């Protein structure tokens, strides 16, 4: 079992990696000459895909709840997917 300090160090490292990744994603987004979709809009799209049962008028509150419940690893995965989407869109011109 890991000590609290070891767990805290792992979280600190993941948070640093997440910050770096989000900064790179933001930079890609700012450089993109495509139909702009920001990271939050991308996450909202993912939420609607994953939670199709949520009614339209409930989406804002349900999305906020969903955002509070996702893990750092999930955010990293979504950020990587978002960056790939922006990159591929830029390749298409």
C-alpha cells in the first residue's frame, strides 16, 4: 500500500502533466484555422454521446455534475482526443 506522501506525489505529477497537456491543446486550438470548437464544447459533445438519456433542458446541470466526477486520467484522454481532432482538421486544410 502506498503512503499518503507517495499518493500525493503521483497526483502532483499527473496534475503537472495535465496542465502541460491542456496548455498544448490550448495552443493548438489558438493556431487552428478550422471551425473553432473549444475544449469545453468538445467535452459537452462527449458528455451528450456518453449520456444520451439526459434531456436537453437538463444538460447544463448534468454536464457540470459529470465534469466534477471525471478523473484526471479521463480528462487527459479527452484532451488527447481533442488535440488529435484539431490536428486532423488542420491537416485537411
